[in-house]
C-alpha cells in the first residue's frame, strides 16, 4: 500500500504568530473545506518573526525543508521568500505594488515563481485564497495563472 501524499505549505509572516493566527486559521479552514485534513493530507509550516533577519531565516528554512509553496502575504514576506528560493512558488495576497518593487514583471504575466493578488483590500484575500488552493489542487502543474476584475482600481499609477 502506497502512503498518502502529504502536502507541505509554508506560511511566512512578519510579526508575531499570534497576530497571524486568524489568517493561518482561514487557510486551514479553506483547505479543510476542499477535503485536505490538517496533519494528515496537508501540513502548514509556519515561520514568523518580528525582525527582518528572523524572517529571512524562516524563509530559508522553508526552502531547505522543500515546502511545495510559500504563502507570503505582503511585500515584506515576499522579499524574504524570493531571496530564499527561485524554485518554490511564492503566492502573495496583499502586495501593494509587486511590479514597482520588481517582484513580478507584470500582473497578467508575473513570470518567475511569484504570483498573487495586488492591493490591500481585505475582500481580495478571498481571491488570493482561491488562487492558492487552485495551485494545491494542481500539484503536477508546471505553471498556472489566475485573474479577476474589480469594479474600481485601488489606486492609479501616474
């Protein structure tokens, strides 16, 4: 009998574990809704730090442990994950300007191993979660994309 695949997800957060707990719980609940059983079919490896060095160390540990994907909500976590790996997919949820800081080449075609939802509107977290869960559902995919339209732009570039 073959063993069941256990997916390993990295969740990187700048701040205390306590401050990120609601987001980790939301991700866990979303995975559970899709049929993943925390601790059995999926493990979320968390890394939190209140300083930059600790965040970079947490990201490097996730890369060494070969998680399948890293959820890095904002530009702060994305940068730590980007420096830790160019191979593991990194998904962000509330990155204010991923193109401007150079994390992606463009929103429709991010390139590389980084993608996600740009902006800080909390309603977009649902879209990021869907994108993240879609990635998990397609464990053999070599590339993927997700897009959506909003009614009003959060800000405009001048």
